[in-house]
C-alpha cells in the first residue's frame, strides 16, 4: 500500500497533465495489478472474525485497483470479504447485500461524475441494511459536484479520502470512523 498508492497517484497526475498516454497509464495499472497478485498472501486461519464487508464500485466506476487493495487489506485484517468488482448496476449490488447481509459495505468512487450513483446506491441500501448501518465510501474527493457533500452528514456514511485513513481505522480495530 505504501508503494502502490503514491505510485498510482503519480501515474494519475501524469495522465491528467497529459504527460503520459492512456496506454501508458493502462500499462502501469496492469503492472501494479500483476505485482499485487504476486505479493498477496491469503489469510491463513482467521484469528478474528471482524465482520463481513462487501467492497464494490458503482455503475460507471471503471477503476477497480483501489477497491481491490481495500478488500485485500480488510481480508488480511480478519474480515470476511465478498469483493464484487466495479461498474456494477445498483440492483446487482443490492442483491448481494441482501444475500450476504454484510456488517459493512465499501463503495469506491474515483471520479466525481460517479457521485450521483453513490448517492443513489446509499439511498437504495437504507431499506435493506437499516437506517443506522454504516457505509464506507472511499473517494478521491471529499465533496461532490459543485462542492456539495457526497452524502448527507446524517446518513451514517464514513468517507475516506485515502487508503491511509481507512487503514488507520482498520488498524485501530474498526472499519468505520
């Protein structure tokens, strides 16, 4: 994480500044995914069952490497992880939530244009998971379009703007703020 995150942020910054091409960005991503797969160590006997989490990304979210990192981090920290991938319709995510009844749901959003889909998914989840169930959103920005919040403050959503902040909470024994 300490190597992958800053490296991918740099790749993204170079792509955004038009200093590297989309193809070069995809190559860097593929190399990172390959290395992550090689260094990943599945958890042995689970010492602690900290709960069940469903990490995913909303429909339109094409970046999945971050949510994979989060899933791996949670799994290595004793969580039962049901990784769904990204770019999924809300109905598919909601079906898995109903089936698995997770204690936490993690939603990745890397682009501001995905904020409405995150809002929609959180609102659609409420009747299924309860009004007070916590949802974790890992987003590259703390605010949505026009500076508004990604979700309402009273919606029991923890918003993390970096893997480091999420990892600190996991290390402290919780997956929420």
